[in-house]
C-alpha cells in the first residue's frame, strides 16, 4: 500500500499585550508546540531601554519594531536582547520553538527602563558683591594765622580720608603742595575746584574755608605743605 503523506499542522499565533510600568520587570511562562508562535506586545517610547531574557529549552525570540522589522540585526532568534528603542509605538517580542523540536518550555522576563537623564549641572552660588564702604572723614583743622607756612605729615589709610580744613581771609593766596598722593579741593559750598593734582593755588576774593582731601594708595606716607600769603 502507498503510505499517506504527512501533513504539517497549521501555524497558530497567540498574542498578548503586556502592561509594564517603567523600571519594572514582567515575567511570562509557557509551552509552545512546533507550529505555535507567542507574540507579546510591549508599548514603548523612544529612548527607553527594553531588555528581554528568555530561559528554558527550545524557544527563541525575535524583537520587532513598530515599523514591522527587527529592531536590529542582533534581535532575531536570540535568547537575550537589550537596546534603546528607536521609535514610539508597539514592539513585538515574538517567541517560537527551535526548528526540529516538537515543543519548548520558556520563562520570559521583559524589563522597560526609563531613559537616563543627564545629571543636572549645579548652578554656581553667586559670590555676593561687597557693598562699598563709605570712607570715614578725618577732619584736621588748620590755623595758618600764626605760621603762614606749615608742613603736615600723614599716612593714607584704608577707608579713611584725611581732610584739611583751611580758613583763608579775603585778599590772601592759599597754596597747597604734596610730595606723594594727590589733592582734591572743595570750597566752602562743597563745590570741587581741583582734583587729582599735586599742587594748587587760589586767590581769595572773600573770606572762605577750603576742604583739602589727600587721596592715594593705602599706606602712602606724605608731606603736605600749606601756606597762606
């Protein structure tokens, strides 16, 4: 008698959608016959990391992207795959027995990880700008009525202004000269009449008072000559 031809069973495809929270793992177990395929659907977002691990005997998997193609060349008929997802959409983890085996048993672990975020760049702490210190005025009264020409020795200190207060009668000539540092001169109304000079002279049209400030680098020793003619 003629032997009857052997017919292959019709292929059967099972489908199941997996709900996976970010940074968690879902495990699936099952048995597949030679004509069966199990497809797990995983919804993923671009730049998430998908990790799939299959253990057991006689079952391999292929990872297919939303475009219907394997996500890369290392994602076909493998027992392990991990990679960054290139698109938003549904990814298929397709399991089928190894050719030649009547059935296969599997344990599948699927993990979906959130995209790594760059470490925030620390914002530098602003360095507070120190408030300017209002200099202290060291007023030095000067009387030139008894000695019309007098030297005054002094030193320029930090945040201190040596101010010489000189009264001059009408018709006189007031002269100021300094060897180091400079002079800043104001009249009795506080109006500047000279600034940044080493010597200064003025004729008095009326009785008045002049404020002569010594300005210069901290620590400068100076001699100020004041004369009234």
